């Protein structure tokens, strides 16, 4: 299946600022993953766009998005 590609994801705080992935793994500070957004790639940068849902169709997200880490 070629339709399944890995999507970038970033760990962000409730304000959409980039956090280390370990923060989401630990579930601390209200952290969550955002898929498909963009940022400068540095902890503390605001993530723009993206979705809290991994689904490619009909996924919705807030005003913040994550440009997933590598």
C-alpha cells in the first residue's frame, strides 16, 4: 500500500509550543502530539497548522499543528 506514509508529528504543550518527544511519552504538562504541521524545529517554537488526529480525511485540529520530529 503506497497510501500509508509516515506523517511528521511534534509534541506540543497546550499553547502549541514545541516540546521534546519525551514529554509526550511521559504525558506531562498537558502535552500531546500534532500531526502534519510546521515549526522552526526547536523546542519552544510555535507549531502552525496540523491536526491532533492522524486520519488523513476529515481530521480536525486547533489553531496549532506539529511538524513532527524525526
